[in-house]
C-alpha cells in the first residue's frame, strides 16, 4: 500500500504535488482550529448566559419590591385608579423576566427557585385582585391595608429573597465556570504547544521532501541542458519522476536530436550561402555598365580625347578593383566611397550634361566598416530611377554624420522622387523575405546584407517627395577596421 501511494505521488503532476503539500499542512491546522473554536465558543456561550442571567436577576431584585409595594399602596389609598395602576404591567414584566431566566439557567436548584418565584407572583396576582375587589365594594380600607402589610409586603420580600438566592448561586456557578474556563485555557495552551510542535515537525519534513521531489528532476534536466549549452549533443535525459518533467525530458531529448540535425543543415547552408554571396557579388558587376563604358572609351578614343580615355579607364579599373577586393565582404567606408566615386566619374563622363555629384563624408568616418558594394547600388538607383526621369541637371550628394549610437551615410538626389503610394510599396518590398519587384531587389539586397552583418536595428531608411527628390539613409554601427563584425 505504501509503495503504491509512493508511485502515485511520483507520477503526479507538479501542481498536484503542491496541492498535496498544502492539503497535508492544512488538515492538522484546520482540525486544531476547529477544535479550539468549538470549545471556546461553547465555554464563552455558557459563561455569557450565566452572566446575562445574573444581570437580569439583579435588575429584578433591586427594583421590583420597592416599586410593587409603593404602587399597591397608591392603589389602596386611591391615589391611582384601577385603570391607572401599573401593578398588572409589573406582574407581566416580572413573569416575563422569570421565564427568560428559566431559559438562561442550567442549574436545577435555580430552576426550583424560579418555580417558587412564579408561585409568589401568582399570589401577588391574587392579592391584587382582592384589593381591586375591595375597592369596588367600598369601605374596606382596613382590609386592603391588612392585605398590603401581611400579604403583599411579605410575598415581595420572599420573592426578593428567592431572587437573591438565585443570583448568589448563579454567581457561584459563574465563578466555577470561570475556574473551569481558566483550567481549560491552560490545557488548551499545553495542547497547542504540543500540536504546534507536531505541526512544525510535519512541516519541516514536508518542506524538505516535497520540494526535493520537485527540484531533483529539474536539477537533472538542468545538468543535461548545461552539457548541451557546452556543445555536447550526445547527452540524453532519463528523468521519469513527475508527469510534466517526464514530458519535458522527452521533449528535451527530441530537441537535442533536432538541434543536431539543424547544425548539420546549417553547415550545409553556410556553404550554399557563401556560394550565393559570391554569385551575388559577381552579379553586382553590371555587364551593361561595362559594355556602355567600353563603348564610351572607344568613342572618346576615336574623337582624340586621350586624357578622358585615360581618366575613364583609370576609373573603370578602380571600380572593378574595389568590386573584387580579394573576396572581402566587409571594407572601410573610405574604400566604399572610392568605389562609388569611380562609378560616378564614369557616369559623369557619359552623362555630363545631366549629372553632377558631390561627396561630403567626414574623414573621421572613413575608418568604420561597411558591407562591400553598399553605396554604389544606391547611387545607381538615384541616377537611373531619379535623375534620368527628370529634365535638367541632376545632382547626387553623398554625405555622412555621427549620431550617439550609430553613424548615418546619406545618398540624396534631386530627381523625380516617388509618390507616397510608390514609397510605401518600396518600403514594404524591402522588408519582405523575397522581393516581388525586380526594381526593389537592389535596395533589398543592400538592406539585408547590412542586417545580416550588423543586426536588425541597422539598415536602410528611405524618404522621398515626388518632384523634389529622394534621400536614402544608411544606418551603421561604429565598427572600425581593427575589429570585424561576427
């Protein structure tokens, strides 16, 4: 039986174990409190009844004889009429008080005394009636005085004496009850000390065993998770104590298996990602741009513009040198600006009638790192989607500034700009997992590479006003060339 109870407890849920502990602690305490309350309530009720009985009887004994004798005398001397007399009301009140005392007392002797008091009240009723009859008959003053002196006053004295005896014995019983109450209180204190000592021992035992039965399996799970955190994926949990913990143990083992599988997948994905980044890097070298630049060089050579040919070839060489950069993905802002300057020099020679540019980035920002080919795609967007769609001389300004927690590079153009609907589409497309529009892919590419290298709180921000131009902000952390991002 004991083993069966232990098995039931071990396979119970954590919440059920806690409920068991509360129940085991509450049962003895509630039982003890109920026992104390019932005994105290009964003793207090008995004590209160005797006290009330004494108070009521005292009022009866102090006032009744004097008032009744005087009221009878007033009736005899005809100071009051029968109708004005209060004798009947006084007898009714006295009978009511006696009846109430019968309900309060538990002493048989006092019950006998109350019976005697009732007889005395009946006699007083008879005497009252005789006096009233004599008053009706007339000329019986002496008879009434005799009844008052020999009957009424004697009976009220006997009634008062009986009530005094009642009060005396009630007080005596009250003192005995008080003594019994004190003895009970002393016994209750002794019992309480023993009971609280037993409850304390029980609580001490339960406070050790129950938490231990809950924390032991959790501690075992914690040891397994610590090993997993250190990279050991060969460990497994075998905890079976507690319903939730058993399920958690199985889930942990399943999770370890999944982590092991995912790590293998991540290794494979890393290889694929590096290949995809390489392909992406190569795709940034726009073949059309190369063809158009070479055509422009040929045209300048045929026109005898040797200095411009040399300048354009030098810029093209610098552009491709930075694009390749020995396969590095992260370069300094200085190198990225040089790459963009080479691109702008080439484009300015091609579109000298519509393109002007300025670069105003403080030298103190040059040492910080930026993903390769970040600014050039944004400059290309400004040229082809902004300036070429607006008549007149276009201007592209690259600037930079420092903020408290990050730095900002801005590419600003005075091109055609975007309407609000189109701007919202572009912003939404940048935050999609895979952009659906080809025109947004360049912005998406740059934004995602910044986030992958530096974190989600960095990236691109775009503001545009139709007919006025567009400003693209690049938000970057302060990571200098001496430290590479993870």
